[in-house]
C-alpha cells in the first residue's frame, strides 16, 4: 500500500516516492470529496455535527499533501516537482470548494448565533469558529458566481507561481559554482570550509580534491557563502560570489522578475474581489497588528533608534579597513562582511573559527535539551531507529514531562544538502495534539530542518555560533508546538496563532545563547574538551551588539519593502517592484546596494512563502520575545528557582495555549502587562529616539 494512504502516526518516510504520491492522491481526493459532499447534504450545525466531522473528512488528504510538500523541500528532485505540480491545482480547488460551501457557511453562522443565545461552545471552540467564518469569507464564499470563478483562478495561479518562485531560487543557487585551484585563491578559508568545499569538488567529479591541496568548489549555499564572504582574502572571488548572489534567479529561464509582478498583481486583484483596499489590509486582518499604520509606526520607531547608529557603524568600518591597508574610496558589498569580521576580531580578540571549535553539534544538542529541562521541566531522549526517516542524517527524539509522561516527539534534519534541500531553516508540525471522539489522545510531532555546515573528511561536527543560534530558534518553534495543552487541532500548538506572533517563542530561545551557564553547558572544545572559557564568553557577549544597528536596519528594509509592495504599490513614481526596493534601500540601509542588485528575485519569504505583507512579524515578535526574556532577567538569571518558576509560567501561557486565545491576551497573562520596545532596544544596545 502507498505510504500516503492510511498514514500511521509515524509516516513511512523511508518508503515515500513520487510514484506513490501520484497514485495515492487520486484516491485520497475522491474519498475526501465524497465525505465532504455527504456532510454538506446532511449535518447539524453543532460542533460534533459539523466542525469536527469536516476536519476529519479533510484530514487524510491534507495530511498526505503536507508530507508531500515536506519531501519536496528536503529531498527535492524533478520527479517530486512533477508530481507536486500535477496535483497542486486539484488540492487548491478542493480547499476552495470546502471554503466556499454556502451550506457550511450558513451552519457556521447558525452555530455562532446559537452559542450567543445559549453558550454551547468552549472558548477554544468559539475562537476556532470565528476564524473558520473569517476564512470562509476570505475564501470567497460570499462572492457571486462570476467573481468567485475569477477568485478561484487567481488562487490556483498564485499557488503555481509560489512553487515556481521557490524552485527557481533553489535551481539558481545550485547553478552557480566557483572553483578555486590554488592555496592563494583559497587564502583565509578555515580548515572546516576547505574540507567542505573540497568534498563538493569531489562530488562534482574532481576525484583528487583534498582539503589541503584543492580544488575547492564554492557555491551560493548559505553554509558556504556566509563564511566565505567573511574570511576569504580573495577579493575577486568574493566579488564574483557577491554579484552572483545579488542576481540569483534574475535571468534566463530562472528569472523571477515577471513572477514578482504577477504575484503582486494577482494578490491586489484577490484583495479587491474580497472588498479590501490592498493585499496588506487583507493580510493584516488576520494578524495582531491589524492595520498598516500600526506596522508603519513600529518600523519608524525602530528605524529612528537605529538609523544614525548604523551610519556611524558604516563610517567606523571604512576607517578601520583603511587603517588595515584597504585603499578603496568606499567598501563594496563584497567587502563588508570580510572587513566586519576583521574589525570584530580586532575589537573583541576572537575569531568566528576559534569560537566554532567550542560548539560540537552533539554537545550543543545536549546543552539545549538541558536548558529545556531547566526552563520547562521536560526530558528529551534520543530515539533514533524508532521511526522511519527520509535521510540518514535525520535524528529522532522523544519528549516527556519530568515524571516520565510522554508529551511529544520530533525529527531533526540538521545538515545542508544544497542539491536536494531548500535553504534556510524551519519547523513543521507533522502531528498535532488532538483528543479524538473515542477519547484517545494524539501527541504532537514536529520536524526541525536546518542547513548547518556538513562535517567531512573526519572533521568534528562543529557549528558556527550563528548556526547554534538558528538551532535554538527552530527549537523554540518546536517547543510551542510540542508543549501545548490545547486538544482541538485547529488551535493546538502553532495552529491558529496569528502570523505576527508566531516568532515569539523561537526568538525568545535565541536569548539563551548569551546566557553564561547555558553556553558553558553546551560548549566543549573539539580538541581539548574544555568548556567555553569565561574570557571568551565575555568577548562574545561584548560582541553581541557589534553592528546591531546595521542588522536592525537590514530587517527594517525588508519589512518596509514588503509593506510598500503590498499596501501601496503601484504608484506613478514606482515603475516596478525593484524601484520600491531601491527607495527603501536608500532610506534604511547605511550603504548602497549594487546597481545590478535583484534581491527581490530570491525573496522567497514574501513571494514563495507565508510572509507576504507580514515580514514585519519578525520585528513585531522580537519586541515581545525580548520583553519576555526580560521577565527572566528581572527574576534573576542566576537564581535557579526563579528561572524555573518563570519558565513554568512561560510554559503555562505562551507555550501551552497555542492558538486558543488572542496572542496579546496570552502575553499579558504571562507578563502581567502589555509589551514595550524597551527591552529589545536595550538588548541591541540602542536607545529609544527622543
């Protein structure tokens, strides 16, 4: 039987093939359609008569579709792409068919009216119902037939364009390589990066390649690109990589430029069909910010605190580079990361390579799990081999309460695979906490996907500090999904949480990367076994806010560009989307972009992902996460009892309640007040503007 049919709790990832998916989905779609048709013909407008049966009717199809999407993102191939492309229109059509059912919509409203007259729903069910009504309205349930038909065409085309956009970025990333053949060309690269890039050369057919003698194959994969730009003394090679990255997916068959304009146009049309003034207005109706003006105000407030400091950071970096022998009039984009790393090394007297020797991947995991035990009273144990996996690198773990009660499980796919795996890092929810009608309880299951550096050639599995930070971030998402107490699947874990609040738990966990006991606990030197010395920790903390204003302005540039494109574009003075990007680059970035920069062509967050008119969510959530961490600071980070008590309160609110309540209400329950930006600005070494 196909592993996409009758999917067990532990999906058979090791047996999933594109061929299996193609054959299974015809049956799954037919079964789901029959079940929905029958329910539409005969149901009662109650929770058990409609809401839960409708979820159960759709779940097998949507579960399988989610797993197919997962395989596409972690084991990408032409075959997986073809089956995804072939099946996607039918899945979109089915989702719209359910969302646009006037019979279901009438029953939702009848259930809401009945509950208002005589309460019959729990608060969680009431919130789910309200979101279901809004989703139906935003799926076009109230549109006349002709407009609904056009709405459905727009939805199908947007789904196709998002997939094409992501695939173009992945293919463009894979398409560029630069081979270095002499030690002079590879000057500055760390032993770990030399080993990784020599392995890449061997994989590409350079059978004699070695870390010591080369050749070395340099790619745009972030695990290679970022350290190369920081450390390579080969300025010409840095320039080639920088220009290639800046123009990724911006030419030839992989050019995303026309897709960008199509996506923007179609989303404007979709919003107009639903009666919204802009796509941003539609998007924000489902978020805690609610209004474009609120987002604009946050961006302006943070920019006011960061812009002048970012300009000073740029001037200081140029002065430093000139003092070290740089003779250019200005630093080019391919110079910035290199000289910034040299300046950081000079000021704080340690290198990224030196620091990475203290972060062995197995020990980092162990320390992360110890922190989770300290904060949230859980235990995490390896369970490799107890569940099928999609790649040999994938790990499997179980989560339990301190008394041994099982809580959840999760997969971890840690390493970069640029040929088959999408870039970046993310968390997916494979299973949700769910109390079934028969009384049985399904426990949550999550997957963490990262793209950290691959250990090769007998090298120890060390992590760059930024990779440690990323792991903590994704683990925060997983904790929120796994430690939920909500047993209605549509509001359990990360489900039902407004998008601009979804990053709170993940960004909160990043703060612990700068906590001395935590970092000492997860560090062991690759050669000596010694924990991170206090002196090096102090340097790391001192360097935490190095160029923090520049980093802040970069994120605000992304957020402002996103909001302009979806709230205000087009305008006569903006002939195309790239003009919007350049205007915001001039307003927010302390140094100019390359003239040929086409960053939007690889901005998957807003064109191929879920952050359209929502990129501000990172900063919105960061305000709350910094304020949440401040609660631990106020309790006393060295007071173990206070930390555990505050951690339990964090677990009982922000982690436990999922999407069952408004995120701001949940936050106030944890903090006892509304959040402020003060903690974020303090953590970044910035002061509020007067």
